[in-house]
């Protein structure tokens, strides 16, 4: 029997209740991160409203409406899994990748590997130089850096390269005469995994109307997977950065270097 901490009216609250609320809150926040900016969030909100309506009608003793809504909820649970199958998979990947990150971070600190690995980022320097050169030339570019999960169900198409990451190769890929320039370059494990890949387009209505498909694709893929993106605008030559569905526009050279050191 758990010791009671305090009362809220007639409710007795103990330590397990607090953990229960905390865990549910974290899961709901992760689910919101996964669905925000997409039509799936509206569908999920509608299902939640349906469930809350059922609870209200049942409490009021409105049996007929309660029975009808209960049947909808029973059928809807299976439908929910079918409709949100990609989102459920991404949600589990997001939880798993965050757990792996935290575990690795603890072990690296305990073993002193953070100091050992400090300053060993030649790949970051190659990307920085390439992005700045592309920005000076006003050559459009979209670079996706995978973190832990490999979002095969989100990023599609492209030409597999599995090549050593270098400044020259990145600039060559995005050259306007290159057959691979149209699309995203995917960087995985500090290597160029593939080029000319297709990304999902964000449906977030809060994005500025001035951003084009390249920026919307960067936001779209970061909404649905654990990746970060660097974008070079073909119109303005400005560099932008996308992570977790958020777009940071017009970043400086120093900011590019900082982000690469943090996420590559």
C-alpha cells in the first residue's frame, strides 16, 4: 500500500499517481511532437473529443448515446492503428532513439570519451565549407543529417552513393548541371549515403509563405523523424536550419559551425 501524499477533495494522491501523470504527460508531449504540423494531429484531436464525449454521456446516464459512442471507440481503436501505422512506428523510433542517446551520453561521460572525441570533426568542416560556397554561388541545396534512426519509410528514392563525405563531392552534387542536384543529400554515419532523395512536404500552416518546397521538405522530414537539415536558398543564398519541425532562417557562418559540431 502506497503512502498518501495529499488530498484533492475526495481524491487521495500518492507517489505512484504522480509518476502516472508524469509518464502520461511525457508520452502525450512526444506524440504531439510527432503529429504537429500535419493533418494527423486534427484526426487525433477528433478521436480524443469522441472519447471525452463518451465519458460525459456515460456520467450523465445517457445510455443510448453512450452505447453508440462505445461501439465507435471499439472499432476506432483498430482503425486508429491502421490509419496511424507510420506515425506509431515513428513514435516508437523516437522514444527508442532518445533512450539510446541518453544511455550513450552517460557512458561517454563515465568513460571520458567526450574529451577524447573533441575536435575530431573533419566531416563537419567539409560540410561547412560546402554550404558556405553554395550560399555564395546561390546554388540551392538540402542536406539531411541522420541522428540515430534511419527513416526509410519517410525518405524515399535517391541514388545510393555510400561515399566518403567531402567538400568537393557535396559541391559537385548540388551543381546545377549535376543529374543529382534536385533533391536531398542524406548523410549517415559521417558518409554521403545517397543523393537526390525525396522528402515529405510539411503541411504546417504557420510556415512563412515566402519559403519554398526545399524549406518545406526540410521541415517536413524533421517533423516526422530524428534528423536535422541544412538548407541553402537558390533565390537569396541564405542558409537555414531545420530540426523538430522548426525552421531557423538566415543563420550565420558561426551558427553553421556550431550546429554541425552539435549534430553531426
